[in-house]
C-alpha cells in the first residue's frame, strides 16, 4: 500500500516510523521542516516538503496536523494531496477539530471520490513512537476496512464509534476536556505544595503512590521537576482544544465550568509567553499568581 503521512510532528513522526515497519507499506512523509524530512528519509522513508509531491496513486493518507484549517489545506488546497491520490483512496484525519469541521472535510473527500475516516488519536509522542496510540474512529464500513492496515500499524486500540463523520472528533473533544483539566489541576497541586513548603520531588513521589494520582500528573510533573520545557504537547494545543470543548458544550447547551477555568489558565500561560512550551508549564500561570520558584528555576 502506498501511504502518505502529512505532518511529521511529535505524533506524526512516530506514526510514520511505525508504518515504515509494517509489511507492504511504501511510506512518504510530508512536513515543511527540512529536519523532519531528513529524519524520516534517514529512517528509510521518503521525506517531502509538500503534500502535492506525494507519489502518484497514493492509496491512503494519514493527516496529523494541528487543526482543521491545516488539514483542509494539506488535502484540498493549491498544494494539497488530493490530485496525487488514487481513485477510492482512504483519507484518515487524526487532527483534533470540531465535529462540524470533520463533517465538512468528509463531505469534500466524498465529493472527490475518496473514503474518509474521522480518526483522532491519543497517546502522545511516546505512544506514537511505540505504535500504541488509541484511535477514536468513525466512518463507513468501506472506509474503516481500507484504513485498517494503516490504523493497525500505529495503534494498540482502534475504536469504531459508528459510520457518521464527526463522531470520532466529538469523542476526542470530550477526551480533551479530561486531559486539559487533569494537566491544569496537576500543575495546581504541584504549585500549592511548593507554595506551602513541601519538597516538590517528595510531593511527586507521594502523589504517584497514592489515590490522588492521575496519568497526567505522573506523566507531566517530571517535566516541571526537571525544568524541561521541550514541548511533547504544547500549552498552545490546549488553548485550542479546550476552546473546542467550550464550543461543543455551548452547542448542546451544556455547562462545562471546569473546562472553562482550565482553558483560562492555559490562555494565561500563553499570554505570558509560554505557548510553545510543554503543556505542563501551564504551571507558569500559577507561578505568576503566587510567586513560587520552580525546582530548576535560577
């Protein structure tokens, strides 16, 4: 199968590398950054700068860009992949977006004669590299069947939420409510402990062995302890994703006060210049409010 992966970021690169290992896959990776192209080419793939340069007759394309606008441009824009795809090719879009945007992309794909899978993912950079992401997918039976070899190579679990595009994206937005609130409250707990005089490393050890632990606390707070702001997932991602949560909640007349408060904390961290940093550094918003020093601050 000739496969294209558009977006070789923290999750896209991992997915693309696992597709290279899968039997019968010829994989081209698209990213405007020369470094990402070079890394993928060195691994045995074909690194490209534009989706319009994908091999003629590409049978499946996996899109892992930031948002719906980038996905639309990568597929159907002037330098998009659509003219390079084989008739009946399957498009798998794993970007986090509003359900309505997923439905619009699916309609455009179908008008071009392509199959479409609305397939947001979770698992982060580590899960992507391990081929262990979780896929929240929706699409027709034909689309899901054609995408199955691709999804099987990148995921430990593929959920089929139904045939309607937008169901996968709805599930991902609900998931991001939990993810964003958990990161914000992990930062809040760490910041409160520091402000109150608890040793932050001891705080981490106690929480991760007790009932108050969460996956996000255990995964993200080591970044704070080490002062490692390298963005596996950035503050800006949750500025976007928690805004999607708010939009979805308003569309169904549902109150989501915890998500709204967490969103404001990420917006605050972004306003302070931390948008491109690892999302654990939403803790900078608490630092600005309380005057705490983080473990590796000088």
